[in-house]
C-alpha cells in the first residue's frame, strides 16, 4: 500500500496506550489495531479528526504517502 500509518509512533511520543486511545476516540481496540497495522482499507474523517484531537497532531503526522510505481 502506498499510504503508511505512523500512528504507533505518534502514540509513543504522546505516551498513550492503544486501549486509552481507542476509548478516547470511541472505537474498539481491535479496530484501532487494524488501523495501526495498516490493514484498514479506509478511515472516516470523523475518526481521523478524533485521533488528531486526542494526540494533538496533524493528519500528516500519522499518515505518510510512500510514492512509487503503480504496483506499490
């Protein structure tokens, strides 16, 4: 996938656990895990907004476009 998720890095910087973040943004820890591992096919803007609010960051701090060819 050309989009990398750096959510775990930002969580470590903010010293917040997966369970704490999941509770704060209103999703299950299992769904947060899917997002953190990059297995999610989509993310709602409302969820992204809550993540950024709790972690006090910008979307670009947790989402990274890894450019390259079509097959990447």
